[in-house]
C-alpha cells in the first residue's frame, strides 16, 4: 500500500506521481515507461519509506540500469540510504558487487554503524573515491589506485562533467589494473586535459608499457627505446608504446635464435655490401637506423616468406632489401628495396641488387613457405617476455598462443575451432582460452595476430562477419 492511498503496490500499472522525486525505469514485462516514486518503490511502513529530498535526488543520479539494484539496498536501512550522500561509490559497490566479492558482511557492519572508511577499505575502495559522482558508475567497480600519495594527487584531477565521469573512471581503473599508480594519476590528468585525444581502447598497451618502464632489469624493458614518463602526453606515450610493441612482436616470433638459412650468400657488388639480418637484434637495429618498418615482418620471416638484407656502402647503411616470393612467381625476387625513411633509392643500388640476386642459382632455391601468419611464436621467447607478469595478469594472457596453461605454466593440448562463428570460413583458426572474460580483459589475445591489435578495435567476430559479407557479395555478383 502507498502512504495516503488505498492502491496496493503490487497492482501499480499506470504512471503515478507521488512524493518529491520519481524513478524512471523500464520493466521487462511492461513495454511502456512507468513513473514510480521512490517511496512507492520501497514500500510503506519501512523506516526509509520517506527519504530526505537530498537522498532522493542523489539516488536518481545513479545510472538507470543499476538503479533497480541500488534502490532496494537503500530501502533496507537508513544508514545504507545515507551512503548515497556520504559515500556513493560504497553504496554502488555493495548494490552491484564486482566478481568474487560478497557484500553481505559489509552491509551488516554498515547497518550496525561501522566506520564507512573501514567499510570502504574492506570493499576495496580508497577513501578518495567517496568524492566520485553517482553518474560515474556505469559498470562494476574494479580496482582503483590507493595510497596516501595517490590520494593527495588524484583528487586534483576528478572530473566535473557528469558526461566525462564514466569514461574517466573506466580509464583510471584500467590503468590501475595493468599499470602503476603513477600511470593512473597520469591518465586521470590526461582525461581532463583532452578526453578526445585519449584512445581508451589502447589503455592496455599503455599500462604494460608504463609497468615495464619501471622495471629496467626485465627482458620486456630491454626492448623499450623510450621509457614512459609522467610528463608525456598521451599521443607521445602511445607512439612509444607502439614502437615497443613492434619490438615485442619481432622478438616473440624469432626469439634469441639466429636464422640458419638466409637463402642467399653474403657478397659485395659494385662497392655495395649485402649483409643478411639473421637475428631480432639485427633487424631492430636496422629498423632504428633506417627508420622503417622492417620489425613488422617477423611473421613473414618465420613463415619463410621473406629474408631481410642490409645494403651498405663503406660501412654506411644505404638501403634495406627484402627478398621473397611475390604473387605466383616461383622464383625469388626483390620484394622491396628502400632507403632511409622508406625513400626510393637510385638506379645504382637497384642495379647492384639485381646483379647480386641473379648471381645465385635461383632455380635451386626452393624453401618451404608456410601460410602467412600460420606459424605460432617462439614459446620460450613468449614466456620469457611475460614471466614477470605471473602475479600481475591472467594466466591465459601469459600462455603462448595455441596452448592452454596451468598455474605452473605447463602446456596443455591446444584447441582450435571456428564453431563460435559458424559462418566463418576456415581461413584463420581461433584459439579458445580457458577464461574468455580474462582473455578479453587482457586485450583479446584470441590468436597471435591479435598482438598487433593489442587493446585496439580489432575484433575476430567483426573480421569473420566482414569475410562472410564479402563471400556473399561475390556469390551474388557471380
């Protein structure tokens, strides 16, 4: 029954307006919107049936899809309802708990009058989070940066815009989970400085880049050319993180081992010396010296589709040469020959390269070339790169693609299938991981080729749908 009315709450089917504030929510059983006051939603006779107007307004500020969970919790006790004013984040965390957290004990202690600061600590919320606005809680609250130095700095970067608050909180939470507290403060500042310049889909990469920058004694940090600093802008940090990711991908494909068969022999023609690039370090040094993108050819090298050579004159790097198979040509040919910054080279370099190539018996060179992108990375190199993350990331993230892992990093039988997307042609296999949720959090490592889209907009499902649409289009045209 509603106070002052003879209408039972259970038969409310028409829009009504009672009290000072109203809750807008959409029922699953009723197609139209209903306007129901908070007092009617909570029921008559309860201690918190008629709430203070400030609490009512604060409860209405929570996102609509979570409001139906927050309001019943505020109904249970006046102290719980007061959290809407004193600690909105704690009220939301108790109403919409994160995975693995049981809020019952904390709710009982709050009802008994326990300190909300201690209750926030038990819930995993730092004290500064009490200043977050209810509009920021669009998803379940994950880990947030904590500590006295962090609390003193991050409160200076809290968003004032209710539209920006959810994005700000999601960015800070993501950086905290995978990065460092300093990186969390940095992203909080960058979100306020220019939220449009922050690509939230690349935060996973930025987090690991910042995390490894603070550990110079690790293998992953040894591949970083420019370490992360809080003074960097987001665009600068993303550029350096992408440079680091290319080095990671190259090392994961080739490892520490040198390429045994370079197909051709080292020689000097017309004063130009042709030097093979046999290791990941040599390829990385060539890429940095020539300012090109040869580090991205690790897949092609591991599949025996390409071999890289450095063209030098008097010890100075002149050009970078890529030799491989192109199109349906059964013989080796020059796939690409570029100078510094991918500039075109003169005729003398081209003529020397052609003379050097055709000085070999090309008909006798027949290396086995696998399908591009089908060769998995070097497992030892993969584990060595991410070994330090054993307590920092999901174990599905640490596994070499195509293998399951247990807590002792032991390999289990790989499982490949295309059954998840039935219309997808079997052109590329997708690895099923033990925990798809963790795999999604870790950046979508469903296949090794996803490392180049780590944290980006790449979607295996979208790629499959795109291939299906192209197949249907070709069939309709034929």
